[in-house]
């Protein structure tokens, strides 16, 4: 291939624009072609350097490789892109680092998945900061993690039925239970011991087993427990700090669209608080709306964790899954419907202690 003068000039201009300094040309020639630039030319300036380099490549028949190498080293340079489009209009370059359609001059960023929204960073982080203070590790007997729970009112925690099953059946008593908030890793990689709360003697507010029976036609696997004191109204840290607060119950049913995000704040294996997220999480919901399946990761100890959409709206109560296939939870629309039937929903949505 012999380059006519106007193409030689255009490629020279593109190379000078792409690399800009003699030392960068030297590196480019060495890395891409294993050649010593000074065996080709002793450049006086960039223009002289580019002319000599192109002339050498033209004489030895590696102009195409020179262009390919330049594109690999600087794939976004518009003058190189323009040269390739004009000089090799019918040639596909399989070795360049980006697909040809992304190297077009009119290429723009696009919305790839409509179900992934843009998030306000400040609000997102602020909301996560609030949520982490409202989730606790549930322990009984002392020090043994059974699962995760979270506040939905000043003194009300929700978790799974199966997390509290031994308590419900009388194997353990309310005094055996510790609700450990603020159990998380600190900046020095040490774990905070957190703050402990206990259950009231009249601890059980409401429950729905994970098995159906005459009383429980639609098993939802949840338990509402009453805390001794009101951790949701208590401040965290110094006096005058904000109250811990609680996670608001949803007021509208959530539509679980396939392949949409689901985030879970949890204590997997009883470890300090973790966040698991998947932006392609939702698989499906069963016909009666009592089980949602998803791909977000959990481990034993995560049972009873809150599940959120990407805007930190509470959408489900995690319970369990099938290993290697899916995880599953109870949509909060089903739980709220049951709570409404039992006269509990409105007081909880108003943030009343029960």
C-alpha cells in the first residue's frame, strides 16, 4: 500500500494529535510493534517524526498495522477515527478495542435498560445511613444469631416466623432474646458491639407461620414483636442527635417487574451488617402475591431482612430460598393486607408505639 500525499498528511496530523509528545511516540512504537523509534528516525520535531514513521511503514508495508496500533493506543481520538472512516470505509478492524458502532463520531450514551433508573447520590446514601440504624441482629440464647429484624414502629420489630419459632413454641423465653442494633464494621475494621435491646414480657404482637393451616390459609412467615423501650424514638450517639427512627411500611402495592433491582440489608451468618444488591434481581411473583423470587445474595442469618427497591422503598421481607437457584421473600403488600385485617396497619403506618 502506497499512501498518496494528502492521506500521508492526514495520518501524520492524526498521529501527532493522538500522541502529542516524542516520548509517547517512542512508547507507542515499542509497545505495539516492538521497534526502536530511533532505528527509524532521529526526530527534530513531531512533524518530522510522524512523517518518517509513516514513510517507513509505507515502504515496509505495515501502514494498516500502524493505524490499528494507534487506534488501540488511543481509541477515542477523533482524528484517527476520521482517518479510518475516510481511508478504510469498507474495512472492518476486528482488533480495535471498541466495537465499530461505538467509535462513530455521532455515537452517544444511551439508556440500555429502562428498568434501571438514575439515582440521586446524596439522597441514596442518606437513606441507607438511616436504614442501617433500624436493622438489628436477633440473638438467643446469648450470642447465637438466629436472624435479622428491623423496626417498623418505635417499639415494633418484624422478622420471620421461623426466626422466632422456638420462642413461639416455648423452647426459649422472651428474656433469652437480644436485639442488637448498630452491629457493624467501623472504619478501623473493628466491629462495634452495638446497642442491646430486650423484648417485653408481652412480646408477641402478631404472627403468620410459613405453613398453612386452618388459621393460616396464606402463610406469610412473619412475626411482629414488641420491644422493651422504644428504640425508634431513642437517639443514636450524643444527646441532640437524630432519633434512630424506623422503616416506613408501604402504602401502595409494589409491582415486581422481572429483571429489576432488589437490595437487602442483612446480617448474613450473624456477621456485622451487610448490604447485598443486584440490579437484575427479580425473577417472578407467585399467583396469589405471597412469594417473590429474586437473585440477590443471602446466607443463614439473613432471614427477616428488609428488601428494598433501588429508591430504598420497603418492598419485601426476606425469608429463604433454594440453594443455587433463587432467594425468596414475602411481598409487603401481602403482609400489610393481613395487618389491616387485624387492625394493626393504620397505627403502624402512623408510627405509633404498640
